[in-house]
C-alpha cells in the first residue's frame, strides 16, 4: 500500500449481511455517543496498525483525544459490556471484537481513496491482460493479492447464463481441435477436443459455420437440452466434430463452479501475525483446497460492496476472517472480486481497492465488447 498522504471518500454504500450473530446490540443500546465513537475509532485504527492491545493512557497520548485516561478507561469498559471491545487477559489494553469492527465499518469508517500510483498499477495490469477469461482473472487475482498483502480471489461469471456469440474451431495438432467459445461481453473460454477419425480443414470450417448458424444467440445453459433438436437431421452434424458436439454438450458448454474460482496470495496472508497459530494456518489451507466454500459464500453476496466480519461468515472455515467483496459485470453475467484476511485488516483502504478492481474488470469487458 502507498504510504503517501491519504484522501477519503464517503461515496460508498456498503452492504451489511443478514446475520444471526448472538452478540447483536439491543436497539436501545445501539447508538454510541460522540465520545464512544471517537474512542472506538481510535482503538480500531491503533489495532489495525500495531496488532497490540491499547490502554487508556497510550490512546489519549497517541490520538490527542483531549480526554483523561480515567474517562477513556471508563468508556472502554462500557463498550466492553456492549461487546464492542475485548480485554485480553495478558494485557491491560483493549482490542476490537468482530462486533466492534462491524460498528466501525457501518458507522465510523471513511473509505480511503487509492493513490494515483495504485490506480495506475491496476489499470496497467488490466490493459495488458489477455482476453481469455482464465488468464485475465489469474493476472488480476495475483495483482490484488500483491497490493493487499492478503488472500485474493475472483469468482468468474457464470457464462452459462450468457448468450453464445460464436464458436471458433482451430486445429492444433493431428486429431486435436481447440474449441473457442465466445459469449456476449467478450468473455472467452477454450476447450480441447480429441477427434479419433481424420478431419480436413474444410470440414472444420463447415462444422464451425453450421454450429454457429444453429446455436449462436442461445444461452449456454440451454444448449445441452436443445442441441439434439438444433443439430440433428442435417448431414453436417454427421462428421466427427458434429458428433462430438451432439454427444458431449455438457463438457463443451457447461463449467465447474470450482474451476471458476481464482485464488492468489497464500504467502501474504500467512505472513500476518494472526497466522502464527497452526490451527489458523490449517483453516486457510483448507479454504484454498475446498473452493466450494468460496463458491457458496459468493452466491449469498449482494450486488455492490459487501463486508462480512468474523462470525458473520456462514462457512465455519471463515469464522475467524473478514471478507470484502465487490461484484462486477461481464456482459449479462456477474462475477465477484474479493479478499480474505484476519479481522484486523485495513477496511478503509481495502474496500476502495476491491471495488476499484471490480469496476475495472467490468469496464475492460465493455471495451472489449464494443471494440
């Protein structure tokens, strides 16, 4: 992250998840006064920066609160009763709880603008990325992990919900043809087909023209159910390529959700102080290996920016983490950009980073479609 002067923006609407968190503050106790807000914000900022509990004297001195240590200490005790702060037994200082972070994100946080250099790096990566979906999203995931120093992920759009623009067939070797599936929004998917019998270039061109004439404009999800009706009864469907499309439409036109999850930055998140505990390390490794957890979590996200903290995350593997996501659109399909890290993270900066990256991914798709 840039260490230069920061600027802030309030032009963010951050979704709050629906949760059954046992510690939700009763309505009559939910409002904090100005002093409580100032102290909670200062404690969150201090803990994000230092990872150390902070006491009343240090807080008064470090953040120039113009309050006596005794007043700060009493206010901290009140917020501890509300579940916003915790008091580690090894320290006289306090740290934010998941509920404290939630109050900070909802009511106290100002989203920090990205620096010009950070924007330039993201834009340059996207401008230089290739149109093939997997490679582009891998590059963006690696960049997001490098900038955030956390675990980054991108959930690719479900292209089965999008209309097929065209199919291109390219011979890559004897008996092997690459199928290039282009959908609206410019997203590209490739698959290799093995062909047992010999086929000429002319037959490949004829098959591509025939398949496009019968299938272009259909949603990919509908093709496996209707392909027999669309292609059967024509001699052009009888050659080796036509038979492969008829016999294996699910293989060609559907995707495995787990393969649509792109993850990067494991080494960054393991460098965080919170992951000195072997159990926490085990949890993050399980998360990376079982991508169904991320797929399931993303299906429950609302459009726009969403922040879930600690126990708000339904999958058990994510209960000790915070997740920041933002959705993007590629044509008619939507995907998700996100980061996963300890609850002690720089929410102010990371919300801006995730949202800006998501918007650029969507804008790149629009430019590609128009161009």
